[in-house]
């Protein structure tokens, strides 16, 4: 990979430290006498995992090692010729990563650490990357098992979504334990599957970012299995779920095809209801789409934009059809309705999302967890998009038995 910052995100037993060690040996061949660094969460990991692994990897690369445990350094030689030194440091106290310079770094199991400490360690390590040699990238490799949506996800995935210009600098590979199955005991994978629930297996066996927090609100959502490449079609009726929040309004734009909902676009962090109405009118209504809105029932109250108007009246006056009950459905009913569309007991996934066009919705559905009171958490900021789409989905596909008596809505 040509990137300055590279991440190898993989399951247990997939050879993460081996892969990272190979990169350190490559560096020793290409940049002699330019020191490198290895960083682990604790010193026991350096001693028990890295030292024996780098000896084997170096042998594969035609190098030999001399390990100086007191100085916590690994010297690499080609025959009798010195090539490079790997300085080994713990990230247990990131503030102590000072006083040396390196031209290559390997950070192992970074996501085992708390996000705040991992971020501090990352910044400290970057500050050590200061060899001035023509052509040298001063690059950092990260090898880790994913531990939910923590630092590595924020740094290598979310940050790139928000700042696409960084994609030339950051690269990421996912690898599965199955990729290294030939080098593992015959019963290793079976033992993992017996020991962990399906959600953890996605992370610890397949090397994927999943919500590991206790009590995911939408545990069966899968950005691959619930994905669609479909786009909005000309003249199609659009069904918009909407959540009201001051300076942070959210709308999820959906279509219904073959009796199934498709979420194909989103509007997030919109300032207020008049701004949202204008954006929907310009982007969709003016281009021939009928726009049907399923809003938060609290929008009947006075609008934060204009004390004499309600949010719902603003939407109606803009020419949109507004479908709303006197009160919102019970949170439990709304969540159950969404989950039944994500995956029902027959194994059907009826609700599909264009995850490329709806990144905020996708991330929020993946990450929203229950709080200590058993309610969908509203502190982490992952509630707006699921709430918005939930109002529409629960109205059109309610869990309650009244679905058989509900008058059909125009699609």
C-alpha cells in the first residue's frame, strides 16, 4: 500500500503482528540505519508477542535479530552487517513516548486501549516521526483487532468520509481469521465460534467494525446485507422521515418499490424547518417528485424558528403532504418495526439502505446502543437519523395488529 498511514484490521489469529513485523523488516532493507519503532499497549505484550514474532519474521526476510530486553530494543542484521534498530515502547503511559526519533512505526492492538488514550499515543508517535531523508515517508502502520467504533475507526474510516482529501494518506485493509486458517490449529476457528456470540465473531473472526457496546438498538443491521445501489428515479414519490432538532434537523429520503422501503438519500445537520423545506423543494419537489413527510409529532408544537408557526404548518405551507399522528409511536414499537424490516424471523431483509448516499444513517444505525435506563441512547448523537427514518417506517409498516385495518397510503 502506498499510503503514509496504513491499517491492517483483522481477526484473532490472522497474523497481525507478523504482517506488521514484515513491514519493519522491509523498512530495514530499504532504509538502513533509519530507526523504527514498535508500540504496544503494555510491555508484557512486547516481551511475549513481539520479540518471538520478529525473530521468525526477520528470518523469513533474510535478517537476524539481537534483542536487548533491558533497553527494549531489537537490532536487525543482514549477516554480520547492521541494518536498523527497532525501539519498543509501551503506550500504557503515552506521555512518556518522548526523546527519540524514528522513520517508521508499527502500532499493535491500538484499539485495545481507550479511545482517548489511543488518540494521545497516536499524536505522541507522530511527533517521533522526524527523520529528514529524501523519499522517506515517516509512515505509521497499525495492526489491530477491531474493538467497536473506537479510535482506528474514527481515524481511518470516519475521518476520510468527512475529509476525502485524506484518502491518499490513509489506507485500510480488513482481513479474516479464515485468511490465515492454514497456519492455525485445526480447531482454532471452531473454538472461537463456540466461545463468542455472532456479533463479536464479526469483529474477532472477520475483522469488521461492529457495535460491541452492550445492547445495540439495531443488532441485525449489516451494511453489506442491508445495502442497495439503487438511486432515486425520475418522478418517483418520495417518503421522507424527519426529526426536529435545533440546528440539527435530519431527513431521510425513501422510496417504496415492490412494497419494500429503500433509503436512498439523507439531509443532516440542517439549521431549521424553513431551511429543510427549501432544500426539499429545490432538490426534489421542483424536479417533479411528490414529497410525503412523516415527521416527529412534536413538530405540532411551536417552531423554534418562528413562534407563531409550528414546524408541521411550515412543511404543509411549502406544499408537502404531511402524515403524522397526534403523538409519536411508543419508542419500543418504533424500534421493533425498524428491526422487523432489517431482518425478520423468516430471514428476510426488507429495508435496504444506499449506505454510500446515507453515511450518517448507516453509522447511526450501526452504533446506537441502549443507555443504562434501557432506552435508545441520545447522548452520543446517533439518535437523529434512526428516529427520522423510524417515524416513516413505523407508520407504513407498524408492528401492531392494526396494520390489517390501516388504509393503504399512496406509493
